[in-house]
């Protein structure tokens, strides 16, 4: 006697589709909130590199603030910079945090730090 076996269906159930879709949606929303902070970090780094051309601490901070106004940087200002000298070069260091509200009491904290080259 030959028995034919029914082929098992493969694929995703509707409930599985909803779970996967929900996870992708949540991940997309979080990613969409992280990307602008990463872009702002690049602008801060660029402004710090430009600011190191100054000769005094006040001038370095002023150059940074002008670049920050052009690039719409709101997380950090010139007064938050640490300006040091290594050899004959001026080094501009910065560090700041950004918080992204997720849900209820949950936050995602992003810590950014860098220095001029």
C-alpha cells in the first residue's frame, strides 16, 4: 500500500506576520530617532576641527559657535568644549549625551565624545 503524504505548508502565519511587522516597525522608529543624532555628531566633529584654527580659547569657542549656528547644532555649545594644547597644536575635545524617549519610563541614552584631529 502506498500512502501519499500531504505536503506541509510552509510560510508565516498571520500572527507571526504581525509580530515580525511590529518588531520591524519598532526598530524603524528607534532607528529614525538615532540617525539625526549621528548626523549631528558628524557636524559637531566637523565644527571642532574647524574651531581648532583659533589661537585663543575664546576664539576657538567663537569659531565653534559660528559653525554650530550654521549647522544647527543644539546639543553642545562653545562653552562646553575642552580646549588644550599638545605641542604646538590646539586640540578641541567634546563630550555630550542625547536621550531618546522610548516608552513610559524607558529612555535610550546615547553618549558622544570626540576630539579634533
